[in-house]
C-alpha cells in the first residue's frame, strides 16, 4: 500500500516536471495568421466567452482553425478547455455529457451544436483510466491533462492549432502553421507509435491529404503500408464511420486512389481493388465517385447507401453471372449474389442495416428496368426506390455495361403522359402464360384409407 502511494506521488511529480519542461507555444497574432472573427460561428464564440468568464481557458481548435487558415469554410467548430465535463455542463443549461472512451460535452445553441472537450493528458500517466491492447491500440482513455499535453495528443500538426477568440491569437505547439503554409501534413510524434495507438489515424492521413491537397510528410507516409493490417483490429462500426467521411469528403476519387496507393483498401473495401482493375468496373466506379463529389461540393444531398451500392455492384454482378452460368434462374441468382457479397463485406465494414437494406433494394430492381411491356413499367414507376434505381441504371449505361438507349427510354417514359407511355410500351415477347390446372377436389370418401381384407 505504501509502495503504491510512493509510486503515485513520484509519478505525479514526474508528470508536473514534464509539463514544465514542455516546449511553450508559438503565438501568432491576427496580422500574421489572418483569421477574422466574423468567420467563426457565433455559437462557438459564445461558448468560449462563457468558459473564459467562468475563469477557464477556452480555444477554438482542430479542423476549424486549419480550414480557416486554408481559406475554407469549416464544417463545424470545436472548443478545447481546461474545464472538466461536469464543470462545462454546469455553465451551460442546454448541454449534455456524452462519450464512453473519452467524455465530451455537447452545448446546444438552437440548431447548432458545439463540441467541448477537456484538455487530454498522456495515457501513460494514468494506468487506471487507460487501457492499451498488446498491439499498442488505446482501448479506453479518460485522462485529462494540461494544454501542452493536449497538443501532443492531437494527431497532426495542422490539427494542433488553438485560436483564442478573446486575444485573436493562434497558439502553435508543433509548428502546424509553418507546415500548413508549406502544404505538408505531418503526424505529431513518432508515426509508427501514433498509428499503433489508433490505426484509424492512417485513414485520416490519407483522407486529409486528399481533401486538403496537402502532401504527406515522408516520415508520416512511410509506415502506413507496413502497418495497414492493424486496421483489422478496429471495430467495423468505427471503420464504417471513417469510410463515410472519406468518400463523402468531396474528394472521393482522390481518396480511392490514395487508399490503393498506400495499401489501405484491403480489409475495408477489399473488392474495390478488383473492380478498379476491370475496364468496365473502373469506369463505373469512377463515374459514381465523380457524381458523389459533384453533389457534395454543390451542397446536394448524398445517399451513403447509393454510394456503397455502386462500389460493390460489380462484385454482385460477377457473382450473379456466375450463378446463372451454373443454371440458376436470373432473379434467385441475383438475390443469392446480393446476400453473399453483403455478408463478405459485413465481416470487415459494419454497413448499418438501413443502408444495407436500401443497397439491396437498388440492386434487386435493376432487372425490372429491362422489362418494358405490359403493366410492369407502370408498377416500377410507383416503386419508392425508382429514382435511386434509375440513377443507378444511368451509371450502368454510361459505363458501357448496358446500352444507353435503355436509360433514355426510361427517362422519356417517366416524363411522358398516359397516351405517350402507352405508345412507348414494347410488345410482350414472353408469350401467353400457361394457366395452372386446378386439381379436382376429392370426395370425403376418397380420403378414407382402404380396409385390409
């Protein structure tokens, strides 16, 4: 007991000494960094102001500061503070504490939510609240610390910049501002160690490099292909969230190429590499990703289900054709192919049920677009997935998988009036359906078992 007490006191003293010896932050005034307060969310400014009024430090941090320096519009604003989650919660009436791995506070201002996080400390300084796997991955990390320690815990130098709304200064502990001006994305600390702590950092490096047009620092880039297998230990649900960010960044095409170049696609979308090596598959995926990028960059809605349906379609198509070649009927073969591909993918990437259901609905109605006679086209128009299914068909036609005439027919049919639609219908070549003969009812006496002689 006494030994543990001495260790705790010694570790606490060592932690304090380390904090004092840490490099102080470089301070950049507004005339140097050029960020104007009017470009910062009023909710973020109010959050920082209230925390500072209560005697705490508060800074706009991370991606928002980075994007403002790059003359981009931030998607959201986060605040870092030395106040604990409980202290933040007491200051803001409309707030809630969330998180299990590390607690943060969501502060609500109307429809806008500001994420407030407490400065994080070193997980090595607290063996009670931190849990680390044999691979080096941090499993649980509820450790608070100093401002300097929080900066060390950030992933990249470009994300470790702190903007003080009161003084309008930027605090830079790791030369993040010079890196941004040089167009370089650099990991903080030893890259191999940081990737082992959280393998998702490798995906973030690729995503941010593609999104921001920054070149990966050689030391940051070198270990990625060697440590790619660490992603197998990351929970599938977390991988899915990261893949959504990557493909919905507005730079999906560059991200897909970068994933393959760094050997990170295996285990995430293992079929993507196979698809991109096929001429028709590559055209299809390229068109799908370009379409997604255009919609994201013009603030149009994007369906993750549609996107993943396109990325996996050619694996479904290959399995479908293989089953038909073995003698399986078309529709049952498609259903089986869909389930096989979805099950294989689910082992690596936890695509949520609502997305996987919509993916299968888009795939399952594709054969119906080739049926242009009788009442079938009318029934397909009434299908709630018709629009998504048609957009998917259009990509298939544009890539050369199907004749373009098919997509043009459906576009015209959907906009035509009743008389025009009737004239557009093709003759039914299926022939008359055979009527099933009804078996005659047997009399009650017919069901009586024979009596043995």
